[in-house]
C-alpha cells in the first residue's frame, strides 16, 4: 500500500509554480539543516513494551489547557494563498474538522476574522519589531478574533540568505493580497517595523501584558535558553530551527529536544517541529519530551494538492498512524510515552 503523505511534495511540485514550490521547499544557505531534518527522526529506534492492554488507546493531548485530537499541530507558514486560493481559511477548516490546533502567521493572507469563523482553535505567531508598540494593533486584532496564545518567533533577528539558483524569485510573482492582510496600511513598513535585534526575556512579559494570552517562545535549541524563557514567564517552549530556513548547519531538533525538555521540566509545555512526517516521528517526539509536533511544509503541500480535503486527509492519516504505533509499542496515550521507549 502506498503512503499518500510520501508523495505530497512531488504532487505539489507538479501543481505549483516553480518559484512557489522552491520557496516552500528551500532552506537557508546550502540547505544542509533542512535536508537532514527527516533523517534525524528516522535514526531513532523503539523498544516496544509487551503484555500491555492496548484495547483502548487515545491520541488526544492537552495544549495550554485545551484538548486536541492528536499531538500534531499546524505551524505558521507564509504564502498559503500561493498554495491554494483560500489559503489559511481552507487550512483552518481542515484543522477545525480534525480537532487540530493551527498557528497563524502574522503576515497571513487571510483575515483573522475569516480564519476564526471556521471554528478553528488558533494561536498567533509574531515577530516583535524594533519599536514594540507598532505591533500592538496586530496583537489586538488577534485577541479580538479569538487567538488563544501568542507565539514569539525568537530566532529571526534578520532574515537569512536563501539562494534561488539564478531562477525567478517567488517575490517577483507574489500577489500583494497573499500577504499581511491583518496589517493596516502603513503597518509593517519602515525602520520601526524591522525585526528586533534586541529581543530579551522582557519581551515575553510584554506580549503577555499586551494580550493577556499565554506566550510560547519558538526557535529554542539550547537548554539554557529554555530556562530563560521559562524564567520570563513563557507558557511553552518550542524547539525549532525554523525548518532549516534561518541558520544553516543549526542542529536538528530531534537531537536538541531531550535537552530542552529536561531543562524545562514541568514548568512549561515543550513542542517541536522540523522534519516530522509520520506517526512514528510524533511518537518519537513524545518519548523525547514534546507534548506536540508541529507540521510546516507537509500541510502546505497537502493544501496545494487537494485544498481543505487534502489537509484533512493528511491529518487523519497521521492520527491513524500514531494510533497504530501506540498499540504496537504498548502505550495508551502520547501523554504517557516513557523516555525508555527509545533505544
């Protein structure tokens, strides 16, 4: 039996304009970190437990107090409307239909109100600018539309260099309506709106004070940084190397996850992204200390190939894979996967 998810990137390549597919797929620099992500999860091996009752298992998890159907969630990605005309709205409908959390990029091409109207549970991803107050209107719009948390992207003081091999850049063909529709005219432009190069623990507290929402810090690979996030009041620490799209040769998230989880302990929730493609990968992430695994490129490809129905199929397929893996390893839930499940 063929696994549909394995064919998604090739299917997406066939339907997407070349610059858009390249933008979705590419990593920073030589693309080393991006290319190694999936293999990093595949290196792990299980030690299944036997004589365990797995008549009834659940894939459900609780993230920041809300229960979701499985420990898969949708990461924030740009240009979703370049993948499909309905963009984030189609993605959100699929997430809502499958009980999946979705994180919405601050530069999304769909309005917060339209995304929220699907009934999806969603968090807002944000880059803090040099002049903090200029992003308050965006944050307030997200709160008004029902965002449940704020995700601070902390690994992007500058945007890394990505090479197009002399081919047409995606930005030469981008429709302006595919980006930043939640900014009012003039928002996001000028020196005051440049990404902050002086991010600090105080920004976690500031975001919480402005929004009243839990704050998750995304882009953490080091245990000492994880402890600083928790000390600043972060409700969640997200292990991420930005999908290999920021610093090339950054360590893979599968290797960094257990050290970060050990540093955080029970003081905050821990999440991970980067190369997660299967139910087995999600089970590995749970054993290494992650409460949820976020998916970036895979839902984008599914959206490009088959719209809302494609994303729905992907999420249900991954959930079924995880349920099978739980039974085969003698685990009743991803929330109780022991570290020694891995060899």
